């Protein structure tokens, strides 16, 4: 049977209206720009053909620039302090008119938090979505995804990963940046439980499939970041995250604590960093600041850089040999850092001595991260057992002392009554 196939040609963009043509008479001129208050320049040139093809073309120029009147435009110059200040104002006043939900999500993102700290590179709406040339579905393509403009090294790593490779082969179900990080409500990926829930959002079967061969799956998923095994060539590090036991959020960067200031200096000077005694003192100082909730430590095994986080490989090449970590002198436990939440919640990492994992002084602080026999490191097992023994011994001694004192007091009381 003969089947007739009709191929629909893409609709041609409508010609700009007379009012838009009037605007483009000047704004279509190459090199049109304006000097701003901070000394930078702002390009005022609009490509007419790109604008005609954009999703905003039906609105016309005055749809977004309603405050500009042609009769007074040239004589009334609106003051502009900087490009970011102008873009931020337009995002809130113009973009938010039609895209209120997206703007609200952005305002709760790490990008907005960075803007509030004065970071001039933090993106607002127009950094990711060019208002005069944005087309439908543009940011859903590897070729046009805006994230690579600021995160080029990480994006290049993604392109070589299993996700990027599948995308290049035409599998549109493979994740792009916003599938994992969010499009407008971009969050700090390592905060809270880390990458686990993001990965399990797509790989829902992973927990059960790992149970067929991996002991203590729930513990592994809680304290081992997915890229640790799925980026086999990565450098691994134990990250000791300071967090508030009440809010379950990372501790903000503490100020005015000598131990922490010394740690910063030691790290910058490439010294061993935080030692076990300093860890204990630091926790004590943090817990004496009248802050609700106790400052505790959540340990997690991570890869060392964001680039390595994105070099994920196929499951067949992931680490499946337990001895890589669970052996004496395992490399994964030789690099240790302590981290706090910096501006916008982005982790600030400080180096620590690997001795904090084996010291009797600091083992109680990382009990949630370690279990006896977990690493096959005898010294670590002994240290942890000693910490438990000290804790139990102190409690036992305290109990014995209380019983003895009570019996002694009772005996004296009886003797006085008989006398």
C-alpha cells in the first residue's frame, strides 16, 4: 500500500511590526552600546532575524519594555549602575510578570544566594535565557545548554561520561544538567544526603539491585557518594561535614573561633591541617555558643572534585571489589577533610590529618560514619573499641561511685539512728 508522507515545513517567522521596526532601526545597528556607571559597556544591538524567531517576538518590543516611550526615549536616559544590576531588575520586573513560578524557584536557589552575597558572576534570568533570541526547547539541547558558559570544565567532563555519551548517541532520556541540579531552583549538590537521592531519582532499582551483592546497602548509600564507585579513576576523600543535629543542616562557616582560624591558616600553608585534639576542641567551642542543637559530624566518602563527580562510567566498569576500600592502608582513608557551609551553602573544605580517623579522641565524633570491622584496618578497630571502652568504663565507674556513695550515706544514717 502506498503511503503518502507529508512533510510540514517550519513556519516562517512573522515580519516585525511597524513599531518593532522602528525600534530596530537603531537597535539593529552593529556595535550599538552604552557605557554604564561601573565603567563597563552594555550591548544594545538586537539581531532582527534572531528576535523574529524567538519565543518573545509575538510580544513585541513594548511587551517587555513598556516603560520606554519613543517620544522621549532619546532624551530620557535611564541610569544603569552595572550589567548585573540591570539584568536583576529586569528579571524581577519583567521576566517575573510571565514567569512568576520560575522566578520564585530561582529566588530559593544557590544562584540567587550568590547574587545576595555580591557575586558579580552569579547568573540571573538573562544570563541563561537570552531574551531576544530564546527559542522553544533551546536549553534542552547539549549544544545550547547554558550551564556550560560558567561551568565549562565540569560540562566537558559530563560530555565524556556515560550520561553525556548516551546523549550524544541520541538518547534524550539521558540526563542533562538541570535533570540532576534543577533548572531554576539549583541547589548545592553535596548538601544534606548528597547525591544519593538525585541518583536514585532515576535509578530507582539501584538499592535492590545492590542488595544482591553488596552487604550493608543502606549504610553504604548513606555514607558513600555514588561517584566514589562509579568514577573508578577518581581520587577519594573522607569528608567530615559539621552539621547541626537539630536542623540537620550544615554548620555555617564559624567566625571568631581560634581553632577554626588556625585551621584555615594551616590549610593555606599546606600543613597537615586539623588534628584529633583540635577537632575535639573545635566541636567543644562550637557547642558552647548557645546555638540550638548540637554541632556534630556527618562523615561521607566522596570524590575530591566536582569534575570527578561528573565522570561517571557505565555500571560494568564501576568498582565492585570491596578490597579497594576495605583493606589495610586503603587509599580512600588517607585523605581527610572537614567541611562547613560557606556562602550560599557551598561547602568550604579544610584539610585534616588522617589521624582523626584513628585517634581515640575523635572516634566518638565520627561514630555514625564508622563501624568496627568496616575497613579491615586493625588500628581503626582498636581505636574505636578503646573509645567505646572508655565511654562504657566511665559510665560504669560513675554508676559504681553513685551506688557506693548511696550505701555509705545510708550506713551513716542508720548508725546515727541507733546511736
